[in-house]
C-alpha cells in the first residue's frame, strides 16, 4: 500500500487539483492562504498553525513566494527547515516576523507575540489576549522609528486603534514589557562597539530618540553581560556584520528581552 503524502499548498493557485494529480495519486492536499497562518511566540517557543494545525503535521509544504507575502513565505521556510519538513524554494525576504522566528529558534528571549495577516482580528481577539495579555503593543512588521505603533490597555482600545491603522500595512501584537529604558547595542563584525540607554519622555511608551527619548551613552564594559550576549547572539543569528539590537529589561524581573535588530541603525553625535 502506497504511503500517502499530506501536502499543504500555500497559497493555493488555480487548477491546483489537476496539477497535484498529475504528480501523484497518493497525495492528500490542503489548499491554503497566508491569511490563515498564525504565528505564535509564547514562552520563547514558536508555533506556526494553519487553521489550528501545526505546520509540522504536514509531510510537505508547497510554498509560493509573491511580493506582498514573500517575508511570510520565508518565515514559514525557516520554521520548516528547523523541523526538517520538506518544502519548495523561497527567496529571502525579511521583516519583524522573519526575525522573530530566527530569534526564537536560536533561543533568544523575545516578548510573547502573535501575528496573523488579516484585517479582521475579531476572530482572533481572545487568542491575542491569551498570548499577549494587556497592556500590549501593536507594531508594523516592516515599520521603523515606532511609526504605526500603539500602546493598548484593553479590548476596546485594541479594536478601535487597529481599525484606525493604515489598511495596507501588516501588524503584530506583542506583550508590553514594563521598563524604565531600553538598550541600543551596536555590533560590528561580532564585536560590541557602542551602547546607549534610551529613556522615554513622559507619557510616551516608545523609547526611540526620534520620539523624544533621552539617550545616555554607556561604556561597553558597563553593559550587563546578559545584554551583551543577547546583542551578539542576535546579530549572529541574522548573519549581520553591522547592526543594533534593541533590548528591553523588565523592571520587575530584570529579565532582558530582544525587541528587534536594526540592520541600518541611525547614529547620533554621541555614538562612540
């Protein structure tokens, strides 16, 4: 008896049934859409689900890479590679989602995060709350300088603010880490060369200098070791020779979390 293959086609294309049958009659296939793939980052583990089914449950995934979803296809590829699931070729494309997958697969601690590529979050509201809890932050997955980010305290705020954000962008939801400042650590060719603490201005949740944060530069020798190690590992995980890691330290637990890595970090006059 022939072994049947459980194939996910992501996303499906016209006449896919005829195409699959032309390859083999022993393939059971699911026609997919990226808008139904959930990216869950909880307790520093990552899980990618298609309509509630972990992608690891499929024998193989037929990935197609289009301009608008290439980063999502690449994030799926990273997940499948890690768990040794067969898939088709995908071109590299990056966003906060692909980076988040890389970080967690490399055991770098990140805040609990949820992402799904849809404008209708009503069906996911309870899942967002369970994974991220309140307060949480909304972030543009390809944004910079904190643009299109929002601090959310409850469900009503979440629904209202999300409806106001530009429709052509994609957003993730992330647990807000209580903090007094965040670290910006510049790594060049694997070596930490500069660091700063960014203190947000009163009433602002973003720690970006462009949003009024106060920069306090710190000698590299005075950076806490866990922060140094996290910045170095983050740069290494992405294969970068030049980057700045934004790391936030929970003021209640003193646990550091990697927020993101900037590939083209801005440099102010105080950088040294």
